[in-house]
C-alpha cells in the first residue's frame, strides 16, 4: 500500500467522527484533502464546516460542502487534521503546509481533535521535521535572532506567504524535549504569531493508517 492509499484509508475512517448536525473544523494538507473528498457524500449529516486555510475552503466549496466563517460558528464540535509528526502523547509538529496559525486556533477551540496520519508520521520524539513558525514580516530579523538564542536554525520559507499575509520561518535543530515549555516560550516572543508545535493542545484521538489496517487510539 503506498502512502497515498494510506491517506485515503485514514480519511475514510475519519468519517466515523463527524459530528451529526454539528460544526466540523477542517484542517489542511493532502490527508485532509482526501478527507474532504470522503466527506462530500456525507455532507448532509453535518451542519457546516469551518476551514483552516484558503486551500481547504476552496476544496470544500468545490465539493458543495457548507462552509461558514469561524466568527459565525458557535463553536467547533470536532476538528479533523493531519500532522507532520505525532508522538505517543499525541503532541504534534504541524505547519508543513504553512497553515499552522488558523489550524491552532480551530484545534484549540474544538471540543475534540482527531488527528489522521499515515504511519510515517508517528515518531518517538518530535523534532526531525523543521518547526514552522508564522512571523509578522516586520519582525522577521528580531524573531530569527530570538530563535537562534533558543538553539534553532531558522530558514525563511522562500516565496511563501501565509493566508494571513505573513512569512514562515522553518526552524531546524530546536531542542524539543520539553514541548509544552518550548511552545509557551515561542508564543511569548513578540512578532512570532504562532508555532507549528501542538503540545498544549494535543489531539484527543489518533487514527493511524498502517499497511495492516487503521489503528484507532484515544489519548489517556
Ligand atoms: C498543514 C499541516 C498538515 O496537517 C501537515 O503538513 C500534514 O500534511 P499532509 O497531510 O499533506 O502530510 O499542518 O499546515
């Protein structure tokens, strides 16, 4: 089974988690794109979706799935998203697609966060994947210097502008052995809008696609 088939399989399995007559938060990325396609025939079961990116919004619209603005939603019942890495505590590195700021808002607001990944994303320790950081453009140099002080090597994602008109620094080599403390420290840097470290708000459920089937795990 190739990686794409695993993504399609886990996307189908995630249909069991859609909130009947509720608001469904939609993440971003290729696994979520598979989920949006799988959701299309079931769209009558939910009230509406809220998208974490312009790309997901556009795809939802193409599938005629109802989408509302987050400001119009009374809350998010379930949020479904992928990840670049996830550990056994269901803490994640996200943001490979550069949508981390809106993703973190929806994930944090959600009653339940369901992470859908293929087995290549499951790691013992977070940190092989560079940590994406969304930064206000005028603060790029200052934030980069602060990241170097923390032990990181920030690299500007060339030619990339986020949906919020900001830049992304991909940070290599950041010490990630205390993810919650690091996430808080990063959030305290002015001009640093958010990081792709999802430690304070881990996933509640993990759907893991393996070559032998879908594993479903709940955070304990
Ligand atoms: C986008 C994300 C994605 O969830 C993450 O990059 C995984 O993407 P994919 O499903 O394409 O592997 O955080 O900002």
